């Protein structure tokens, strides 16, 4: 290099022109740019030397202006089209001659700039540039178009977000969904979200914290999520919407129900007075009760179960969707159904006044409450009354003469309960809460009493499950039997010293093992039954629907739709899904409990100490008696099991799953 050489070098990635002024040590040169700024640069920093004359610093600006008139990027494509057929490479001088028919310093440097900045047509190899193949050029053009579109969509998305945050109404583009979903995934799954980098890019562009909490707050501010978005549900694989295909199938069944395979075999029981008994808010009505007086004044109890298998077949679209979901999810904010709503609450349900298909269990009990005879039939029924638990409790209390069947059913339920206790059934009566959240985010917590009506329905459902279990065991049907190992209860002398009621019940409950599903009939300890199958909720539990498929096929004398191995595989699959659903229900209920208590932080709650969780840390389980809600609390003083305390909420944060109480202490007046 000589003094006066015009050269190009890079500084922080930026292309600069400068004139060599003097050596600086053995290798470096002092160069002066067009602004008169001097820099010492090593040879490796020089990206191009413009040969063909000596320049001064004052000439750089005019040289740049001369070069700019030759910088037409489209000319590179013209040169490529000429060179690609022969695959001939070029250097800047060759390119200048090809493009400009001359090769002065400004033209050579312009050719160098065009070749350096081209990312499509030529690839740099040594001192030359080789034309890419047509297929490579096509691929690169497509990639460039995609990136250009992405950048445009990104800029428009950020603009729409900023407009929304400013209070303006915007129409989201379909391409925005990907970025919004990335924010949703990051808010729910944190660093486990695969698309967290897309979410962080959005947060950074909006100068928001690049954290899951920042993503959550942005989604709330945008109105995409509410303040109480259910993150527990979003962290699961539980589907919350039905696919278009499933909805289309459901609509086709509504419009034109498939042929009823039992049409010629259904027992007509429409003459029986039939009661459905549920909570007022229940929409999926899947069970009803009748009582029939026989010759000799004996009575047959009928437990009628909705027959959704009338509409679907094993392996069809609706069956596979129900199997995937495994259960209806019951949340304070509403349900996530196993079947599409229109089917579940319409033709699948036992609707008052309508002729409905059912699977009915007719049972004659002996005087003690044990099963004496039973029969199972596909039936057609017509529900007479849709009653709530409150309705039935009032009817029982008032002794309504017009409906003696209700009192008779209640009496049989009591005998059944007595009989099961004689068989070793373990009854645990604990207060429970019903938590509902309405559209305006108002929370209602109702204490559920173990009333006569609820006991009546529970006993009849257990009775149907025993009959189903007996039938399956007798005929060796592969079905999901429910069993529960015998618990190791505390010795009687330990239980008797505990306060009667919730404290003692809590101690017993703690010892109860989980119930299990098995292909082998086995004892269910807490129910006091030697065999038991859940069959009474086929609209909302897939294991019940599976039992219906198998039992009905056997009643028809047909081959069972599911083999033993297939039932085993289904049980394994739905078992996992049901556990996940149960966890989400518990987590969501707890969230809304903490939110309810946060909103009522000024109230005083009557609490009972149920049991120690970690006595060495003063951690107890308390029962808020007015609400039927159990929570852990670290007591600040000595307490005994069964003690009643008056507590206030000192702090509650449902999103962080934290709650702290303080005891209300009343000062004694000094005389």
C-alpha cells in the first residue's frame, strides 16, 4: 500500500472510504476518511483497494458521488443472466466491463459494492464471484420474499399492539395469532415454552419485561386474557374447544340421528313416573329414578342412565374425541365438556317431557337393603319431573302426599346405606363447597350440606354400580371395575379421643387409599361392596361410556366392541387424563377460593383446627366452617385439634398461591 491509495475498510460493520496517509508501525496504516478522521488500521481490516491513481482526502466525497450513479441493484440480475449459462465467475473489474463497458476506478468500486451487497445471484469465492444456479437463486428469492413479508407483518403487528394499548379498536390479522400464541405459551409455560423467543421479541419491542409475568400483563392489557386467566388449564394438554370436524359430526347427528341399534329391543318404561334430581345449574342430565310397585306389594327401583351410546359407535369421531378428553372438566367458571354442548344437553340428556333412550337398572332389594333381584335393559323413558336437591329436601321435609315415590326412594336409600355399613362401608361426612364464578367475575361460595336428597341420589348411583359390577362379573366381561384397598384406620381408642365431626372424619379420610381401575373385580372398601363399576355418568366420564358399550353389546348377544387388551389400554390412557383433569379442578378451585377470601379480607371467619400437617412447624389444616373450605395455616400459638378460631385474611394472592391469616383477638375490658 502506498500513500494516497484509496481504500475501503470496515468499522463496526460499516463500510467506509479513506485515503492511506502513512505507515503506523510494521503493518498498520494511518488512514484519513472523508470527514478528516484518522484511524490506524491493520491490513486485514482493508476490504478493498481502489487502484488506478492517487487520491487525497478532499476527493473522497466526489468519488463517492460518482460511484453512486452506477449502483443499480437490478443490473446485478442482468449480469447473472448473462453469466449463469456458462457458469463463468467475475471479479469487480470484469463486472464493471460487463455492466458499464468501461473500467475506471469508480466503476470498478461500484461493481465491487454491487457484488458485496448481493445476497442472491453470486457467491464470493476467493477473489472472484461465481453465479449461483437458477434453482439456488429461486430458493434465495423465496427466502427473501418470506423474510420481507415477515418483517412487514412484524411491523404491522407491533403497530396494532401499540394502537390497542392506546385504547384504539383494531382488527387483528391472521398472522398476529402466531405471536399472540407465543405470548400465551410463555405466560403459561415460562422457559418451557418452545416459542418463548418470539414472545420475548414482542416484549422487548414494546419495552415490557421479558418475563412470563410481563407476557401475562401484556395479554391482559390487550384484552386477550382476563385478569383471572386459567393458567392451570393452559399448562395441560386438555382441549378446550372442539374441532370443526367434530362439531360437523355433532350437527349431523342433531339433524339426522343414526339408526338406533336397540330400537326393536328397548323396554318401554314411559308409563313410570320418573324424577331427575340435580343441582339447578346442571345441564347434562344423565340419571333419573323411578319406583315400580309389583304384585305382592314388592317394589322395584329403577335407575335410568342416559344412553349417549345410542348416538355414537365405538371408534367413530365422537367416540375418539370423548376418549381423548376422558372426562368433563368442572370449573368454577364453567365446564369443559366431554361431548359438544348441543349433544350433551340435548339428545344425550334425560330431558323432561321427552321420550329418551336409556340404559335402565331395575333392582329389587330385600328388607335389609341387599340386592335380591336385578335386571338391565335398554329402555325408552319419559322424565316426568326435573327436580333440584333443594326441591327434594323440601318435599321430604314437608311429606308431600302427591309424590309418595320420593319418600319411598328415600327410605330405600336409607336401608341401602345401613346395609352397606353392615358390610364394612366407611362413611366420611365432611363439609364441602360449591364455587361458582359468573360472567362479571362475581364469586359465589355455597356450603353443600350432606342432605337427604344428596344421600338418596348417591345411594341409587352406588346401587347401579353394584348391579353393573355383578353383571360384568357373572358374564366375565372386560370392564373397568373400581376397587379400593382396605385402609389401615387408626385404632378405635385413638379415634374416640378426637372430637366427633370434621376432626374425626379428617383423621379417617387421611388413611383412605385411592380407588383404582382394574379388569379384575375386587372389593371397594369405602363403599362396602365386593364389586363395583361406575356406569351412571356416560355423558361426562368415558369409563362409564365404555361400560355402556360393553354391557349393551352383551345384552344384544353381539361380540363385545372392545377386547380385554383394548379395555386395558383405554383404562391406562383415560386414567392419566382423568388425573390431569382432577388436578386442574383442584388448582382452579383453590385459585378462586383465595380470590374470594382476598375480596373479603375484612370479614371474620370461624375456623376449626382439623389436623396437624407438620406439628414441628406449627402447620395445621383448618376448616373455614361457614364455607366448607380447607386450607393450611401456620398457627402462631399453641392449639389443639378441634379448637375453634376466629380468623381474618391478612394477605391473599391467588396468582402466587399464597394466603396468610391472622387471628382475631378480643381484648377483655379492664374494670
